[in-house]
């Protein structure tokens, strides 16, 4: 199992478009991928879960992946956050 913290750096936070990108990216991997914020944990492959997480600008999210491609999954998702979901 691998865990990494990421920060939401795009001004609009995680809304429908970034949530869709997260789910699309997470869906490419076999690993179980979970997001955790403020004690709430959701499946990163669930668009409703991602949206209801309420991750605003500067929120810190822990990404946890477990499975055969866990490192690749974490790296791909962290890249989305680092690139601000290509919005800014």
C-alpha cells in the first residue's frame, strides 16, 4: 500500500470536470484507490464520492492505493493535482 498527500491548487477546487478526470484516471488502474479528507474516505473511482468530498482550493487530500499498479496509479493522480487539472 502506498499513500501520498496532494493539495488542491486550482482556484475552483474539485468540481465536476476535475472529478471526471480523477475518476477517468483512477479507472485505468486495477488497484484499489481511496481518497481521504478530514476523516472522510471515498473511492477514487466514484464520481459522486469525489464531488461530495468538497475539496476546495488548498484542501489536502491523502491518496491511498493498494494493488499491483499502486505506484503508477498514485503517480498519475498526483500529476493531475500538480497540473491543476489543466485549468489554470
